[in-house]
C-alpha cells in the first residue's frame, strides 16, 4: 500500500462514520490537527466532539468515551495502541493519524502514519490535512492550519523551511490564497510582531556577532544602514513592514558581519510562511508565531480556545487566546530570569539547574532554550522540574545550539540512553530533547549524561 492509499482509506472511514470523537494532543500540532479534522467533519454534517490530552497514558484514558462514535486519535495513539486496546476499543471504532513511532498491540488498529513511508518531516496536522483533502477538495483552505502544525512541530527547523509533502501542503495554501511562502526570508522568530532590532537581537541560530542578545547593538547596526526603526506614526516597525530594498540591505550587512567573524551564513535565511488573511502585526500573521499562540493555549490547559481561533474566532475567544499568550510569555521571562539569577551548575560537558515546582513543567524547555542564549552556549543546558500531579516523576528538558549538534552532540540519544539507565524514558531531537525519570535519580542521571556527552564529543572530534 502507498501512503496515498492510506489517506484515501482514512477519509472513507471518517466519511462513513455516524459520529466522531477526536482525541488529540495539547500542543500546537495537536490543536491544529484537531481543528482541521473538526472543520472537515462538520462540513460533512457529521456530529463531532473533541477531547484534548496532555499525553495518552493510563490515567488519561478515562477521558476517551466508550460510545458508538468513531474514535479518531491524532498526533498520539501510534505508540499507545496497547492502552487503546486495554480501554476496550474494538478494531472498527478506532482510527489513528500519527507521526510518532508505532508500538504494535494485539489489535492492529487502522492507522495513517508517515514514518513507515520514510516521511520524517511531516506533522500530524499535515496528515490530518491530507486526509481532509481526500474527504473533500474544498478543504484546501485548511492547508494553512497544517502549515502552523508543521512549523509548530519544528518540521521547518533543520532545513530552514518545510520540505517534501509538508512543503507541498504549504503550496496548497498558497493556491488557496491564505498562505504566502517567502523564500530566502530572514530565519528569525517574530518577523510579524517584534520591532526589527528586538527581532534580530533574539536570533540565536545563527548567533549574530554584536547583535544577538544585544538590542542596543542591533539598533546601532540598523541605524548605520540608514533603516528607520519607527514608522511616521512613531510605532516600531517590524520586519514585515520593511521594503524589499531595506530587507536586502540588512541581509547583505548580516552576511558581511558573519563572514567577517568566520561564521557560516547557512542558517541566516529560510522560507517563512505568512498568512495574508490575518491582520498585520497580529500573532496569527505567520506560522511560527501562530504556533506559539496555540502552544500558549495548550500549555495553560485551554486547547479548545486555540482550536476555536484556528476555526476562525477573532472575537472574545481570540482575546482570551491573546491574554494566554501574554501570560505564557511573562512566565517564560520569569523562568528565564530565575535561571540566570540562580545560576547553573557546570559539569565537564553541560550545565544544569533544578527548578523544583517553581514553574509549570510545560514551559521549562522553552525557558531553558532562552537561558542558554545568556549562558555558555558551548555547553548544553538541562533543566529538571517536578510534575504538579506526580511526585514520583521528574521532568528533564535539554537544549543546545546548532553548532554543538554539528560537533557530534545528540541530546535525544543522550537522554534516551541515560533515562533508560535510571528507569525513565526520553525522546526528542538532537538539538532539543526531554525525558521523564524517577524522582531521586537526578544525581546519577547528571553523571550519566556527562559521560555520554563526553563520548559523543570525542566521537565527533574523531569524525571531523
Ligand atoms: Mn505532532
């Protein structure tokens, strides 16, 4: 069977269902996936309910209803088919759309998964969209949400843009008229909402000499190039406000700056995805900022608000979403300041801090990444924190930068190996990974990670 056959089969299963329950994940990809499917299913006039879960684990299964509806698992399920089976769901009432590694159970549930076809840069929202498009060609307007899910799940990170089927989906959006794919744009977060000098000063991949972490330096850099920082009304201008000439001037000056410091310019540019149907300077204006808004809703346990925004609410619900985004950012800022103020413990090969129960576990990874920009970037950072609902488990988040990954460091491999040794489990990517470990094993864990990173770095030196 080909991937397209799986998509077609899934679309037929959904179309023939009397009613559907979508079970999805609370992150940007999960919320975008749910919104795409809910919209497509309601367009078919089929009743549809949604359940959002932080994770598909035994304690959460009680939220999965036992009724006659088709249980449509999305962005989760592939690795938890045994739980679905233990919950008593039969073959006929389950469909899984996922992009995580599968774990077979006795019942082989019907599933669309891109991984067996060698497609690794496609998120669940991408799969959900491809299924929705099979259901009805008129669902092509939903490609925009799939772009948000793909970007939110870091599918554009490695290649500085979406590739393969995820990029084809973006082009569907371009054709539908609600996506613009801007190639060779600045590879920076906040192109639609942050004042240009702030936007540049936040760049950490690549690090811009004299500009990253230095808003004043960024301001002087732009003024020297003759770029007006404010518009005639006195408002800060964002990257999207600049003319093509101004953008080119800045881009070539940045290239010069990097080359002068012997740095690579590879990651300076990337393809960005702008949504022309959203208000300028709104956080919904481009894919990465849209994804942050959805993550904020999910991490503060209001994924349904994110879903309503995806499905078009720009009124009261949208205001709540914006409020959550503000809150999200201010707590992350607090965490960031806490890490800098408290200081990290350095080992030979990385640096770490335990934030205990001071901050929600759902944001420590983001805070860790931000703190790294103020710390010694050559060493990966690890943050431990406790979980509000489980005293026996400690969450671990680790972050590093591209240059360290290129030297041979793989945080996903390190966390998987070390957490298995202490009876936990880990996952993620080379540049950003996480794990859950038994409380009390932190000290051993730190030692193990230090050894593994030492090995990786020795291996990397040998290979280069
Ligand atoms: Mn996902």
